[in-house]
C-alpha cells in the first residue's frame, strides 16, 4: 500500500503533523505489512523527517524558488510546481492526505494518482474536515478520523542522528563547565509582532543566570543582534548559539535543556516534541489554536492583547509584558537547590 502525506510549511506546521504521520504508518503497517509512506514537504523542512522511522521517501518542493519567483517570474514558479507534481505522479497511491489544506498543497493532492483523497478544509470533490476553532493538532486528529484512522496517540516527535548527539555532547563540555541546568532562550520568530523585545529577554536572563546556563538560539542573521544585546552588559555569562547549529543539533540541544523561554515559534514546538518544559510568550496569535500542549508547559499572554493575528501589528502588545511575571514563572520551574545556590 502506498500512502501520500502532504505538509509543506511552515516548520512548526510540518512538525505538528509528525504524530499523525506515525499514526497513519502504524495503522497501515498492521493491515498491510510493507506499506510505504511518502511525504511531500518543503526542502526547508526536510530535516524534520530525515531520521523518521515512519517516512519511507521524501518528495521535496523547492519552497524558496517558488516563493521568490511567484510574483516577478510566475512561469518559473509554475514550472517548479509542475516538476514536483511529476515526481508525485510517478507513483500510484492508495491514500493521499493533505494536512495543509491551502491552494499550494491542494494542487498536488488534486494531481496525485490516488484512490482515496482527504484534505484539511473544504475543497470541491474531496473529503475533508475543517474547524478553525480547534487546536491545529486536534483539527488534524479529526481529519484522520474522517479517513478512518485511529488517533490514540498523535503527540509530536523528532528523531535525530548519532552525529547530532555527539556534536551536542562536545558542545556541552565546552559551554556548561559548572553543569548547571540549561535554559534555552529563542527570542525571535518570523513575525515581528510575536517577539518580546530582546532587551527584556536579556534582563530576565541576567536575573536567572546564577541558576541556569543560558543559551541563546536563533537563525544566523540574528547572531549579531544577540551579541550586541550581551555587549550592553546583560547576561554576559550566556552563550550565543544563533546560527551555529544545524536544525537537528538544535533539536538535540533542546532535549538536553531543563527549560525553554520563547515566543510562538518553531523552537516552542521543538520543545514540546522533545518533552522539554517551555514558557511561551503569546501576543497576536491564539495559544488555543497553536500553543504548546502538555501539562508542564506554560503560556504567558501579553496584557490587553486582542489576538489580532497581524504579523506587523503596530500596537505590539508584547512590549507591555512585565519582566517580573516571566521571572516568577521561570522560578516555578527552577529546582530548589539551584535557587538556593543562586
């Protein structure tokens, strides 16, 4: 049996589907041993499933090329989509499920040679499910149930390789000489309105630095910003790992951490997948739809924010969030022995 799963972007959304991919593969492995699961995803998301035992083959979409050319050179973008579709159509599928439900993904679902097709959303001629009020993971649970697939366990998972583990072993020997609990701080997301000011992150980290080894993470283009924040005199004992790790090395580092502090971002989802407690700061987005599931995780909402879902909201409600509230929450997670030494 051949199964096609479509989930293209963004990184957090792609990771959301990891438990559902496991549920699909395990279900059909019992019924049809030797079943193959193909995952259509963006090239930028491929590492999330590089070591997954549930994905047999990746079909990659050149997301950057399509996005770059869509307005100025649309024919190039269309040709890239056609090239990807031809890869999809090389196979005949018994089942195809699109967890994205957007035009850019449904294009491939319509074009796939599949006997049964399911989609997140309402699309002509396709069986689907859509309820925007549900958490993204719960919404995908419902879609699987429409497809007749059990959803007893759809918790996220992320598998790394041995090389990634060894790399983090070496890193920790260098940066954590006192063997303190590690606090990962990921201050940036793709939306400016979702980011608490870096100055606030720095001040909070300075306040808890005696109890934790603070490690800042982020994309390569954020390294200079974090360096400058530390040069201003805040949290100089922290380590800036922005741009210094691969995606999977970051995942492994997260699994070794005692706590993560971040906004609504991909690192937040990684922490949940690796069962590392996370304090997530929310402003324009709704934690009830995309927030961290799990009893150990906490959300702090920006005061007076009306959840506008605006990438560039001029109000920037998170700037009104008080440092003390975040520090108190971190202390709730901090072992008494560390607080005493601090």
